[in-house]
């Protein structure tokens, strides 16, 4: 007869000793559950390791000496509690720890913002190589959420000014906290804005956006973990493109002559291509996984503006 999680948890606290013991135990529990990985990790090992490292106040990568070390009773109890909560609540691990890493930077997160996980992080690491002509001096992160893209851009381009836009006061509060925690208040400014409404007359060399883009069908089919995230950060109409259409129609007005727009639309790229078959979206290929991110230059946005403003 299969034991319930409470019994298994107490057995682990009483009988297991090392970090490796609890890593193995946690992976076994995750493998026996129906949790979904998609908020920073894609497998039970990394998911469990993220919870254990947090419980131990250690960096995410634990070396062999730490893995083989014994744990105190309170450490064992904390680790088991986090693993059990991950299974029973279906909350993404980042909401249990209030920490998510993006481009190697630690961001404070709660359920007011999406868990950072965009493939745009790879572009930031590469300083948008092949997409921009020169280093940007003014950058906009549109639909900033936790400000992960804005802050990562500030680190990548220390001479740039970065505006972090969002419509959600709760998200902007988290963004402001991260801006100060990561010491970029002299570079990054949070701005309340419904798409471009808060930056009238301003232009940027680079606009980056990970807007809501999940279509109605995918919203209904998403694993439970996604329903802990704010719906305002995910849903965007029947085909997932309501906000993207506004961005395409108005972005040219907010770009400098050599400016570039980069937008993530995920699976809704299918709807976007079907709606605008004439538009030569540059769909970016990622070395480390990810799809549905396009770039367009200001010139292209101007050329096809009549389509975007219909």
C-alpha cells in the first residue's frame, strides 16, 4: 500500500542525513507526482535542487562537498516542507522561495508577476548580436513585470537608460524593489503605462517586450502551475495577440531611426503569421531553446504600418 506524503515526509526527516539524500528523496517524490516544470526548470532534479539550495541559503549550484554534508534537523524540516508544498499546492518553486534567476541575476518574485523565464535572456547575454547595429543608449522593456528584462539589459549595457513599463501597480512595485535590490536605480525607471500611454513623445533605440500572449484555448489547457501567475500577464484575447497588435501599430513612433523592436509571442506566432503573411518577421533561433520571438526594424514597422493599423 502506497504511503501518503505526510508519512513519507516524516520518514525523510527522521532517517535521511545528507543533502544528497534529500535531493534523491525530493526527485523521487516529484517523479511520483503530477507537477509541471516550466517556470525556470524543466526537470525534477533542477527543481528540487533550487528548493534545497534556497533552504540552505546557498547559491543554486551546490558543489560535491556541500552535497555530501549532513543537515541539521531544522534544515531537514525546511527542505521537506518546501518539497511537500511544491507537490500539494502546485505553486511554481519561485513562488515558494520568492526568488527566480534570470541571466544569472536573482529577482524577487511573488504572485503579482510572472516567473522570469523568457528566451530573450539569451539575446541579452549576447547583447542582441546581429539584431542591433550599435549599443543602445535608450531601452524600453514593455510589460516589464518583475523588471527582469529591464535590469538584465541595464547590466548588459551599463551606459544605457532603461524604462520599465507596466500597467499593473502591483507588478511595478515588485519591479521597483528589484531595481533597488540589484542597484540599478540610476539606470532603470519603472513607469506606469498602458502599452505606450506613459511614454508619449519618447523614442528608444531598442524596445523589448514579453507581453501577454496566451490564447484562450491555451489558457484553458494550461497546467495548474500557470494559474498561480497573474492572468493579466498571460492572457491577451482569443488569439493571444490583442496587445501585440497595439505594439505593432504604435512601436514605430517610439523608435529612433535605426531602432529595433523585439517581441515574444510564444505559440501565438502561428496566429501572427496567419494574420500578417506579407510581413517579414525575423523569427529568432535560440541555442538554448525557445521560440516565438521576432524582431522588426523601425523601417519595417513603418513600411507595414497600414496593415498594423487596420
